[in-house]
């Protein structure tokens, strides 16, 4: 595993935390504090590329992603602009936790032939998709950032798909920390592609 230098890891984690804090304040400033409203707005922002350093987001399952240590959230991949469901969902989960929502990760197996979802145990390796389970006002909701889905779980166990198309136009969202995180990941992604397996500590980082 290509390890980040301590300096880069500190910058990465600090900048990622700042992204979450700034986004929390942004949502509150424009009165997007309702869980359902927040989910709709965030899904729209994600797919508009507002959380990635180049303003676009690509979802790739077969990309050779950087292996991250447990000290770094998988959500940082969103800032690079290339991610898959686990990265986008982790980013949403980190933010929901900061907002105080009751949330948990739900691991699923999506049948490629029928498209049906089957919930699996966290320890089972057959999971190929992950979403967020939210509890809000005595109801359960499922948020799927990757596929732009928001479901409400009904009393009979069925899932009701909620409309997320109508999202109010928000003032342009910018955060310099997004570029900081993205550039660090880009640097190490380049190292990995060049076959570099170790980066020495020099007390500073060139981004």
C-alpha cells in the first residue's frame, strides 16, 4: 500500500473536515436542515460536480483507486472527481453524522439480472452496493447518492421512491478545501500509476 506522508495525511484530513463543516454551515444558511430536503440538495450538488476539484464527477467501478488507511475517510475520493458508490455514500454518511441525523450504512447485493436489492451482512463479501439508512420522524429512509435515489420505507416494507428532481437553484457553492484534497489524491494517484511504492518524509509537501 502506498502510504501518505504524515504531513499530507494531516492536510488531507483537516481539509476534508473543513469541507464537511463548511457544507453543514452552507446548508443551514440556506435553510436546508430537513433531512429529506438535505438529501435532495446534496444528491443534486454531487451529480453537478460541486464537490469535485474539476467541477465534474465520474462514477467508475473498475478504476484503480488509491488504497486508504483507516485514518482517512473513503469520502475524500469524491473531491478527486472519480469515485464509486462506497465513496459517495461514505461522504454523505460523514456529513449526515455531522448534521446529527440518525444514519447507518446499509450493504446490499444488487442482482445484475433483475436489479433487485438484497440486504447482506457487513461481513459478507457478496455486497456490491452500499446506501444509507436514515431514521427521521419515526420513519426510515434510504439514500442512494450514486443512483440519485431517495426512498421512504412504508409500514408494509415496500419502498416509496421520492421525487428529487425539483431542487431549488442554490447560490454557487465553492470551497478551496475541495481542490486541496483533490490535488493530494491526484499526486498520489500519479505516484501509484508510475509504480512508486514509497514516499519519503521531508517535512513538507509539494502539491
